[in-house]
């Protein structure tokens, strides 16, 4: 997360990338696509993909992969500033720094400002997957592998959840919210988490992120704490969604009424309720 020009930027969390993978599969998979780089920075990579059939797409954590024929894979990491735009014909003139443009039979897709936009061979894709942790949104996720890393670390659990080599796709909102829902201080060391507690955290994280994929936004409050149930005003935030603590500093906890606290940890903002999440 970074403050730039008074605007708060945040790397998209894993549910957003999984939604993009599904959307791109629906629009482009199974047919040849035209790929170019109006900006020019991806010209070489675009030439390797242009005119080839896009076989499938997938998300792994915060990484998007487009798999083409001849074992060529487009790897995109949006980072802080990357974003996709799409539309139907007629094709507009490129506006701004368009790193990559993809044109299919029924839609076009523009990519601007990504941290990574590159073509990988199968070996490089394997290396990428190997350095990522368990993705709660993937059927092949291994929570036991993640737990072995957590249980052996004295780092705060908040930091461990954000470590993409341990839990791929979990970002600031999910890390803050899942710890509140577990009643754990974000400063709880990994060594204090037993397997039963980790299983509960993992299962809750999986459920929250899958709901995020379905809804397109992050909602983490239980039914009894929704605006309707509590007769309160809905949360107003550009990220949307109803949450317990994220970006609610100094506001009353929805459970106990204590003012929500905020503090830095490794350059990130963590939020917690001192009463519901005691040290």
C-alpha cells in the first residue's frame, strides 16, 4: 500500500485476480487473439503471442496467467497501479500508456501500469508457482504446508498472512478481518498458533475470499452486524464492502463498541479491536 498524490493505492487482493482470470477466459479462450503493445514496452512479448490461441487462464495468488499454444504463458502482476479495461468493438484509440492490447472475436482488452507483464516458458511458470504459498481460492492449495511455515515463525501472524510465499492472495483487508473474526491480536506470533486454530483461520479465509469472488467486493461482517440488523448507516469507502476493522480506526467496534485501533507493522496498516483481540 502506498500514498501517492493524496490517493491510497493498494495491490488488488486474490479474489480480484481470480475474477479477472474467469472473465478473460470467458471472453478470449479457445480462439486466436491479436496482441500488441501500443506503449512499446511489451512489443517483444506481444509479438510472441500475437495470432496464437489462448487456451486457458488461471490465477495464483495475485498473479494472473494466460496460457497460449506452444507452451507460452503471459504473466501479469498488477501491482499498485496496474488495471485492465475492456470493451466491445469498435476499437478505441489507445489512451495513456497501454502496455498490452488484446483483441478477440467479440471484445478488446487493454492493460496499463502493471508491475509485471512478461511471457514465460513452462520452467519459469513452475518457478513462479514454487515461490508462492497456498492460495485459499485454489483446489490444489495445501494449508498444511502454510501451517508449517506459520508454526515455525515468531513473526506476527498479521505479517505471516501477508507473506505471499505462505498465503498467496491474502492482502491487507483479508488479513485484518480474518484475525478479528478469529479474536486474535494481529501481533500474535506464529508459534502460538496450534493446528486447530490454524485450520479455523484457513477455513474462514477460504470462505471469505470465495464470497469475494462471487460478489466482486469484500464483505466480512456476520449477518447480525450488517447495517440492516444494527440499524446503522452502511460503510462508505471506495473499496466497498462491510468490514469490522479495516480502515475503521477510532470508530466503534461493531461487536463491543471499543474504538478500533490502527498501527504500522512492516510498512503496512493493521487494524484491530483492543477488547475483541487482546494481546
